[in-house]
C-alpha cells in the first residue's frame, strides 16, 4: 500500500464515484430534461464507455492512493449489464471497504438486489423526489410510477442493503410540498431521507438561484412537524448534515452545496463513463485515464498520473459560486459526471 495523497487544500483522496454509463431511462427535469436529451445522439457510442476490466484496474490504482469508498453511479448504473460481476471484482480489491450504488430504482428487483448484495455491494441510495404519482411522473419525465420505486426500496431492504438513503432534490415551485410527506413516509423505517438543494450542475437544467430551497428552510419545515437535533458527522468529509428526530424516529440529512458549501472537506474524485478523471461535480473537463490504459498504461502509470493531478487540485466551485448564470457552456452534465 502506497501513501495517500492530499491536494493543495490538504484534502485527502478517499472516495471515488464512477459513472458506469451516461444513459438513463428517466429524463429528470434537474438532470436530463427530455426537451434537450430526447434522443440517444447525446450519449456515448458503443465502445467508448469504460469496460469492466478497465474500471477494476483504475480502482486498484486509486486504492493505492487512499481510496477506500467506491460509489457506482450513472446515468442509471443498473442499465450496465455486467454490474453484478463488476461489484464482485471491486469487492476483491485490497483497501476497498465500502461499495455503494446510487439508482433511480426502476431496475432494482429483489433478485437483482440479492445478487448485488452477494457480490459485495454495501449500500444503496435510491432517488425519489415525490410521493405524489402525477408529480413524480412529471419530475422523472417519463411518467414512471412512484410505487415501483417504493418497491425497489423494499427489495433493497429485504436483500440486506439497509439502511437505505433516500435522495430527494428539492426545487422551489416543483416539489417543496413533498418535504414533509417524504419524511413522514420513512420515519421509523430505518432509512434516511436526504434533502438536496437544487444545484447548477451542467448547462441544460435551467438553474436559477431563486429555485433553490436552502437547507435551513427545509429544516424549519421539518422541525415544525417533529423536533430534531443535530448529529455529529460519522466521518470527516461527510456530505450531508445529519439531524435526528427527538422521538427516536430516525434521521434526515441535508445536502447544502449551494447555501452552505462544504468544498473544504471534499475527498471525492470522479470517473466519467468514458474514463475521464474529474475533480469536482462542477467540472468542465478531465484527464482521460481510459485513453492511457488503451495506450498500454500500467497500474503504476495510473498511480503516478492520479497522484500528480490530485496534488495540484484546487477545485472549490461551490465556495466560489457567485449566484449568477455566467457558467461555462462546456460544463459537463450531471449524467456525464455521475451523481
């Protein structure tokens, strides 16, 4: 095991988020709006996405630099046909002790959840932005039924992937009314609802500052219904601020990258589906590790390259966000960079 690596702000490399595919069967309004991404012409051609062996090779290299947590994202990662054996590959890598999955839940059957758990998957995060069938269908852009996602959450729980994190993106004028019902639905379930501020990821979701519902406002809404108290972070660099119900009903989380940025404790690197190493969720470019491998790079070559890149990292977009709309039109979309 090699020594870990810190960036210019002394942030260690600990977490890796891998976009397995840029394709998704949803067209969520805050990520891949149907009006913009209605055809497959926007997505990677066959052969350009990283393969299973390439992903495993990259994870082995990054584990030597201190990465111990891997999250599989997309697009929709469950569209990846070999995801179960891939999880098995990653579970065998020395130093990797946490393998998580973020999904919309449409393809998370009970059998698949069991297979993923048996292969070594540690945790599951499921996105569900409303419990109202009509509103949920409008948000996901394809009319997918909310009850199917609730079934997916139960499937994951029955497979032993609890506690499950429930991700909810809150946008003003869209689903603020769902804040309290979602909390009520999952209180005492053992699962944690995490409310995420609507972010300016990508250049196609029409983000405006006025559409952001600050975390403090969400906390006030919930506290009016049920008293809450803060909980200490489980580890340095935890993304969500945690609050527990006074009556023992569990926890909620608040992810406030707009109103209360947490760049100073960011330990996450990202791999796009086409193998680019990205240093921030708001990145507009990256370094292709896939191309390096296809030119014959060894694991040591990858280790040396990533070490050099991370040591020079000074990304802190959310700390510097100025609240206007003058964002680069080159900015990578959420489904390209991974959630």
